[in-house]
């Protein structure tokens, strides 16, 4: 994979998401270091399916938005997938959130 061109990697179904370093335009990089202070745990869910629909993405977003005490990001990959990244303060709580998302995905398909 490391020898393939970017478009060849994407054609194989692997999406890459690059972060924009200017998410917080009004602060410098050093000032932004403490933005997520207090979060001690991180969780990631990757789901790939060739018939992924936007209604599921919207539902997962709504579930995460209603969940207390987390910060999250939801990314649709270039081909057939989604990534969910969550910051929280406890492993057990994040596992429960991931299980809730898994159940929602399974019930959609």
C-alpha cells in the first residue's frame, strides 16, 4: 500500500481523512492544546458496508449528539464506510456508547 498512488489506494476502498489544522480559527495551535483536556479515554468504531445510506449516518449523529459527556466525530469514508471517534472519561461508558451504535447499525440492516 505504501507504494501506491493516493487514487489507487482509494480505488481499493480505503478512505483517508486528513485533518485541517485550522479547526479553531481564532486560536493558535499552542492555545488549542487544552481544548480536550479532561477526556481520558478514546473509542473508535469503523463500519464498512457497500450499501451504506445517509439516513443511518444521520441517526448515528443524532444518537451521539444526545449522548452526555462525550465529544465525537463522524466521518463517511470515500467508499462504503464510516468512522466514529469518541472522547470520554470512562472506558465502560464508551463501550456502552459503541454497543448502542452497533445495535442501531444492525437494526438498520
